[in-house]
């Protein structure tokens, strides 16, 4: 048995309640079980590793969008005293894994390139927080299976969040069977906790502090023409300001770069062959990204919609300010039709920008 250190559980509980109070909210009833479970985990982790008969049980937190899952695991992460911890976002995990595998000089004998890239990502951590876990294709399935095996072998504790219950991962029936062994492993090895509160917190009016000073929460959705831009100290770019911008392994045509603001047309960023690594590279360099010419997503191509959804995910996780100019992207989207994967995630994140709009325009 892992005998936990009780004062660490108490300290973690307090940390959660104080973190919530600083933002002007309180831990919601649907979050309480997760707070308790994470407090217990903190107490188990407080024991020196050599006294561990086995690592604490892993935790899989899932639920609909905007229920405060990332807040829970980020707050846990922040409150953990150990330095031997890592937090990875799904998109970042794959980018760094691919970069590691493709780095010049990496050996490509069978799986060893993946293993050494994983080694580098995990380092000497005892806890890995993996936010927004999902799987959509055969490549994901292989890499995630590998990650799980590595964590098991190394006795590393995994805490994940997801919008899917384990059995719903890899929803595509074409690939689902490829993921079944990993689903089984998750169900055997992880405690599964459902955080399904009644509301998406991004959609309710909240005190400014609720966003914890996050830059993403200061983003905006503006109408065509960009009325309201001047309040951000911005004006539309002149044609002469067009410039290539280095993204991941390629340059992309920006409408302008002004200090720490980069400005793109929707078509140049979402209807061209760009990808998540490009958005991550831009987010690392520019704290503000303006995207104009945003169409109703129903009019964009399927790839364009998916890229836009990924861009919004990256902006939210990397906490950059996103200013969207154009149509409300989600108008006219048939509610019953899955036009892109995980579009409810995009809608929830955009609701946060629209909340900023309302706060700015209300007296
Ligand atoms: N108990 C709460 N009361 C009010 N707001 C909260 C509460 N918990 C978290 N929040 C806020 O709600 C917003 C959404 O939380 P978070 O990003 O953690 O949701 P999520 O469940 O991870 O959503 P997604 O599945 O879309 O990633 C954040 O701004 C967060 O600070
Ligand atoms: Mg989240």
C-alpha cells in the first residue's frame, strides 16, 4: 500500500479552494470528486520514490467541454511540490514526438526512434499531466499505445483529461479496433472520473478574475471590416505590409507583422496546407494572432474547418490572444451534423471570446 502523507492532501485541497477563490468562483459540486482524488494523489506522490511499492494509480478525467477539467489538472500540477513533473498538451505531444523522430541523426531502426523521442519528452518525471487526450487515426493509436507502455514500464503516474469516456476514444469505426487494447489498458490501469457539471463555464458570464488573467480570454470576434479594432490599438494592414513569416519548417504569407502581433487572412492560414506544428510555432512567437476574412465555417472546406478548430485549440492552450474578423464562424452550422471533429470544443472556446465582446460593448 502507498501510505499517503495526509498533510499534503490537505495542502492540495486548500490549494484548489484558494486558486478558485482567487478567480472569484468556487469548486463546483461536479469537480469535488476530482479535487479529492487529486489531493490523495498529491499525498501519495509526496512519499520518496524509493518507498513506493507501486506508483499512485493513474487518473483519467473526462467530461463535456468547459467543465473545468483543464483547470483541475493544471491547478493540481501547479500545486505539486515535486520538480519531477511534466505537463503536455495533446497537440504539443505529437509535434514534439514527430520532431524528435525526424531530427537529423535519429536512428530509424524500428521503434527505437519513437522510444528515444518519448524518453526526451518524459525526462525523469514521476508525474505526467496530459491534457485533451484524444485519438483520431491509426498513427495516433500507435504512438499513444507506445506512450502508455513506456509510462507503465517507468512507473510514471499519468493524469489525463479528455472529452471522451475511454470506450468512446477513437470514434471512427474504421480505426476503433486498433485502439481497443489501449482502451482496455486505460480501463484496467486508470481511475476514470466523470466531470459532467450542468454548465459550460465558458458560456456563463463570469467575473473577469475567473479567467485568471489569461490572454486567450482577451481575444475578440469582430464583424467584417474589423470595427472595434482600434480599441486594441490595431488598424487594418496596408498591402505593402505583407510579409512571409517563418512557421514550422516553412514560411507562411502574413498580411502583416507588427511587433508581437501577426495578422493572417483565413485562407492563407486555414485553407492552405498548414498544420498544428505551424500554429504552435506562431503561438510561440506571437502573443496576438489576428485572423481576418473568417467565413461561416459551413462555407469553408472540411480541411479548413478542421485547421481552424486546431488553431483555436492551440491558441487556447498556448494562451495567446486570438482576434477573429469576419462572419461568426459558427452561424448556419447545421446543429445535427458533425462538420468537423470536436467542433463543440471550438464553439466553447469561441464563446469565451464572444463573452469578451459583450463585456466590452456593455455599458
Ligand atoms: N468551478 C468553476 N466555476 C466557474 N468557472 C470555472 C470553474 N472551474 C473552471 N472554471 C473556468 O471555466 C473555464 C473552462 O475551464 P477548462 O478550460 O478547465 O474546461 P475544460 O473542461 O478543460 O474544457 P474543454 O473540454 O473544452 O477543454 C476556464 O476559464 C476556467 O477557469
Ligand atoms: Mg480542457
